[in-house]
């Protein structure tokens, strides 16, 4: 089974209260899962990684063999494609976790998209932050 993942993470302040969101679609472009989670205090980049981890863990749980991942974090995409080195010590274990999860899939791709094309995942991340700040 192939899935399409849109994920986003954000922090209000950097670091600050953070939330993550992800939307998983099937091949017919139907939404099969919406995910939203509050992380507590963390950085934007850590939230971006954690949103992707959440999406991939759910995709694995659903039995996906291939996942096309779309993120609006150019840094995370370039690190995962090995175009940038992971220099930040807090991001290294998250990068490694994604690498380990990736071994469970036949095919995994990472694509950078503009923020405007990631509105639903962004809304879910903001929803998580809003729930905790009220």
C-alpha cells in the first residue's frame, strides 16, 4: 500500500510551546488519517522532525509499504536526503529515528513543498498548540 504524508511542526518561540500535525492520504487522494499532538517546549526543527516521525509511525501501523512525504521544512528534507549534515545534537537522534523507521518501508521519499501547500498539517500543528495554551 502507498500513502502520501503531509507533516508540519511548529513552536511558538524557538524553543517554545510546540505542536505537530500530519495528514495521511491514500492513492485515491482520500484522507485516511489526521494527526495532531502537543509536544511541550521544543524547537521548530525538532517539531518538524517529530511530526514526520508521527506520520511514519502511523503509516507503518496502517501497513504502508511506500510513503511519499511532503514537508515545508527545507532543512529537514535536505538533511534526510543527505544534502546537509545534521550538526545539531538535538536533531541527530530524531534523524536516526527516521532512518531506522525508513528500514520498515520499501520506498520512502522526502519532498520540500512551499508552506502554502501544507496548510492542513500546519492547521493541525497549530490546533495542538492552541489546545494547550487555553
